[in-house]
């Protein structure tokens, strides 16, 4: 099982925030879904959590740096987030 700390884009603060919502591994994040995890994090700390967190989590699951996340994936995630 791949731990959150072993994934790309997951620094110490992000790891702590994810642990706070009981996400400890890649499997946990996949099971929860990045949009759901983002919403939980945003509800806990709306001032610190922004769309970069959503991009970072998706990038982590894809094994790519979040700055290289394709626009169509970002658009799809925003659609899911804002039009559930």
C-alpha cells in the first residue's frame, strides 16, 4: 500500500491535512475520491484550501506534478465540484 507521503505533490502539510480526514494511503484517497476529499478539507479550513489542493491530489494519483495536470482534467474536476 502506497502511503500519502510517497505520492508526488504531497508535502508535510498536505499529509497532515489528509490524515486529519482519515486519508493515509493512495488507496484511501482513491476510495474517497479527490473531489470528496477536497470538499472535506475545504470545510475544515476554507482559508487555506484552494483549487491547487484538488489539482495536487489528482496529480498525485496520476503520478504527475500538479502544474502539468491537463486543462481538460482540471475542467472535469471543476465540473464535478461545482455541478455534483
